[in-house]
C-alpha cells in the first residue's frame, strides 16, 4: 500500500504546490516525479493528481479524488460544494481584501453619491455576499486576470482580491481598505470517501496533524 | 439537415427507452421489496398548498418552485414526499390504528446546482413507517432499506448511521450558551471541522469539553466507536440481522440537510458514486404539526443516483 493508504489526493498547482508537496514528503509520499514534471497531471503510483486550485473542490466533491488540498479562498467562493473541511494546514497564508486607489476612497464616494460601487474580482460570489452582508449595494464585475487593472482604468472603483504581502497592490497604487477574511491551505475530503475510507483518512489526518 | 433544438429547463431531462428500461428495473426491484414488507404505495399531488409544505419547518425542505393559481392560491412543487405523506396520514388516516406503512415512487423538486447526479426534478423511491416508535421502528426501516438495495443488485454499499439529537445534547451537556449553539451546528452541517474548531476555541469551555465537541462528530467506524452517548444507536443495531449490521458504519457527526429529523439518521454510500444515494431517519415531531402526533421513520432513495452507483460498480469491478 502506498504512503497514502490507497487514497487519491488532488494537489493544487501554483503558489500552494511547493508546500503541499513538502507535506506529502513528510507523509512518505514520493513527490520527486511531480516536482520534476510540470506537464504531467496524473501520478498514479503516488496517488496524486495535479490541477488548478479552483478545480480541487470539483474533483473531490465528485469523488474523482478522495481528498485534496486547496486554499480557503477557493472553498469560500465555492461554498456550495459538498466536501468535508478537515484541517487547516497553516501554509499559504493570504488575506481576502477590499482595495481601492490611494488617496480619498473612491468606493466610499461612489456609495455616498451614486448609492452603488462597482467591484472587480475573480471571486464574484464571495464579493457579492460580502457587500450584501455589510449592507452596501455593489455591482460585481467578474474578471479572470490582473484585477489591479480595473480601478486604474475606471472599470471599477474597488477590487476584492487575495493578497499575501500586498506588494502587487502597492506597485499599482492601491491600498487595502478592508480585510474580508484570512485564508490558508485546507485539507478537504469527499463525503463518501470520508465514510468508506474512514481509517485511511483518519490515519492521514493524524500524521498531518503530528507534522 | 440541422436538428432544431427546443430547450428544456436546466437540471431537467428527458429519459429515453434505453435508460428508462434500466430505471424501471431498479424501481421494480424496489417495489417488490416494499410490497413484500407490507408498505402500500401511495401517490399525492406534485403541487401542494405552500402553507402545507411549510409545516415541514424552518430549515426543512423548502419548496423551490411556487405558482399562483387562477384563484390566487400559492401552490408549490413538493420538495420531498415525507411532508405530503404526513398530511395524508393526519387527514385520511386520522383514526387508523398504527403502525401505518406507506411507500412511494414520486418526482420531487428542489433548486440544485445541476451537476453529476443532481437534478431539479428527480425520482425518489422511499418508505414511511408511522407509529412505530424508537429502536424497533428504526431497525425495520434499515432492514427494508438494505433489502431494497440488495434487490437492485447494488453490492458494495454501506449505511452511515448517526443520531440527530446527539450533538445538540453534547452542546447542552458541555454548557455551551444557547446563542452559540446554532453557529456550531451550522459548521457541523456544512462539514467544516476547521470552522468548528475555531468557534469552539472562541468559547470559554473546559479543555476536555472542547476536545469532546470537536472529536465526537469526527468519529465513525464499527460498534467499538459507540461510547457513552451512543446508547440509542446500540439499541437499534442490536435489533438488526447480521447482514444489515455488517453494512452499518456508525457516524457520530452525521447530519442530514432536512431539519425535521429528531433521532437516528442514516445515509447510503457506495464506492460507485461520490455523493450519498439517499438516506432517512426518525422524525417524531413532524406528524404532530399536522395534528396527529405519531413517532415516525422513513427513507428515500434517489433512483437516478442509485442507477449511477450501479453503473459505477460495474465500472469498478
């Protein structure tokens, strides 16, 4: 039996990949092939499938992977996914923030004078929920890349985005106005695997917790 | 020639003969068992008065689709059969001696995100056992559930068994303030153990109580996991025949989405499908809301999901 006791894990490519593989190394999984090959997606022997972080809940919910690792930002945006959130892995710490250009806050002015603020984001659901929860009217503009561009070009007054260090924001003359929540990497599980493969999942969870 | 496409609403679909034959075979297998076990089949209208369905309670299976009829009455498409059957029992069987046994094959309607195995309109097959209290009633429902699944040819399924009253009782026992309980139950029902731990840490509880509230809902396994608090489930399982008993996985954190459950709850899992195929539980208070208080238990299987699981087992074998 492999180091994952026969479980298949969905591993996020991108910023979380390195530390995810470090966690798997500590569990005794051989990640050398994953590290050396950034085109291959399925590593059958190691029990690893790699994908975009935002696809991890999709694969895990459907049972195409038993467990997975992804950011809390993805889980909040895809809140309707039926997956178990088992453990906060602690790495990949970021903040979901509301930012606008520096100087007088244009979002505040838009709300005061127009009753409505335009918000550009890659996270339309959580951004809409946040504005609703805080009692403000917002038009959510979904963009797929470089959100920072939106307030600089007049597409929107504000952005909702994930930031780790704030460097990109500063470089684009944006300032953080509100923190919506803090996000870290989470270990998630398929609800059926959580029951049918309970021993394997609990064993893995215990070893992850022990570090 | 270009085919003309006349669209149907997303989350609905047409069933053509090849599929229908297979679905029919599943339904026939289930019906054979329901019938043999003495569960009489009933049908109720797809449309009910919204006020009737609302008696299912807050957090219950709220109807997703409403229409206003030509007299101005607000009607809704039923979201399950348990609430309509509760209505039937209170009105048509007001004086009949319990226990009453009913089964149904009926389309139910919910607002769901259309994806694998989830539909707006879906066929449910299920039974309701009314007036059979406690462990005996629950054990009968589990026995009929497993006999039904066996009859369809599903081989590797397991039944998760939990107790909807367990966690609320633990919260009360640990002295968790009333106003904090709903939040903790929300984390549990959204299966977020990280959120649960966080909320528990924010409360002033003894380390031991906090540990219990965090670990107990993550406990699942064989009969060895039934420590204190599992007495109700132990009573159920002791009444089960061996083959059914072997299917049970105890799951002390099992919560069902429907709010009317009061005691034992269960869900069916199969390696052929990533989501539960169906489930059920005790709802001892629902009938009282319709004026005929009777303890009750039932289950519903989503026939499409069962079909997908059967196909999945074929693929896995």
